[in-house]
């Protein structure tokens, strides 16, 4: 477990630079989740560390495989200095612990609800999980372990999340593209949905 996390942290550092801050959260009955903060010009990136320590297991699996199965960490990118986004640490840790707590497999196209604003005053209460491989490349592990995927999170307003449930992740991403939505803007307005 510790060896996997050391490799994951090394991959994050090689892709994003040195973290300028880190915080750890432990929930009862779960492994420790850390959130690392990276500053890249006018963008701040938050990456989880700890979610990939164990493979994710689907709720209908009778026995959790300690070696094989999907592994992931979460990455959120927002424009710096526009909102108090450092308060996103706890909600991110909650999302990263959901495979252990709720027995879910986090994958691209999933919605993840935070149960409240991502940070104080944020218009977003959930995120859309995007495809990995862009900002941080997947990390190959020794067989038979699956690679660690670094999944970008795209903040969604409640209306966008509801629209996505009806029309699907692809259609919402299409709408964001069509309207030139800056998904890193922590104060952005919802995309027009009609």
C-alpha cells in the first residue's frame, strides 16, 4: 500500500511540480486521504493521495480483491485567487474515500455529490468525473495490479447535475464546449440548458 502511494506521489510531482501545501483527513473505518495543492501560474490544482492504495470494488462483489481492480486519484483544477477554494480539501477527501465507505467504483462519466458547496459560496455541489490521461498520465503498476488513473473533476451546479442525469455526461460536456464554459472558473455561471 505504501509503495503504491509513493509511486503515485512521485507521478503527481513529476506532472505538477512540488506541492506547496498538503492536508490529511481520516474518516472512521477508512484509510488516510491526503490532498496536495499545486500552484501552476494562475491555476491551483488539488490532487488526492490515498484513494489508490487499494483497488476499488463494486458493491455487488462478494469479496474485495486486495490486488486486482481499478485504482484512481482525483484532480481538481481551479483559477487561483477568485474564491476560497482551499476549503475544498475536506469535500475532496470525502469523495476520495467513497470507494471505501460506499463501495463504489469511480469512473469517467460518474457524478459525485458533495452534499454541499465545494467551498464556501461555491455554486457547485457535485462534480463530473472526466477521462484520465491528459494532465497526469496513468501510472502503470506491476502485474497483476491495474494502473492508477488520475481522474479530473469538473464542478457542476445542481441544475447541470440534474440535466446530466437525464441527458448523460457526453451531452453536458458538449454543451460546455458549445458555450465556451471555463470549467476552472470557481465563480462561473451555469451553462444554458435549454
